[in-house]
C-alpha cells in the first residue's frame, strides 16, 4: 500500500467515525488554509490535542492496528529464527 492509499484509507475511516474535518486535517498533517493556520491556530492547546489524540485512537482501533502489529511482529520473529 502506498502512502496516498494509506492516507486515503485513514481519512475514509475517520470520516466514517464522524470525526470532524478540522481534526482529520490535523491527523493527516494538512491544513485547510496554511496562512490562517500558521497565524491563528494553536493545535497544541490541551483541549484540541486531547480531542485529536482520542480521534487518532478511534481510527487505529477501527483499523485494527494492534492485530496488524502482532502479525508483523510474528512475521519478523519467524524470519529472524
């Protein structure tokens, strides 16, 4: 899977979880209006960063990242033995 596909899948899952656009843009490392964001946004505010963290965890759970990590780790262990 290339980065574009991974980002698209991530965004699609986030959208399906009803995560708002601002949060999705932050999670994807994008900004709707770079000048406005650079000058007026403070995404490190605890309220915003907690919301983004929670949204990120929701997407990772939906994507079953823990299961994927276990599969990859087992595969690596197999190769190294």
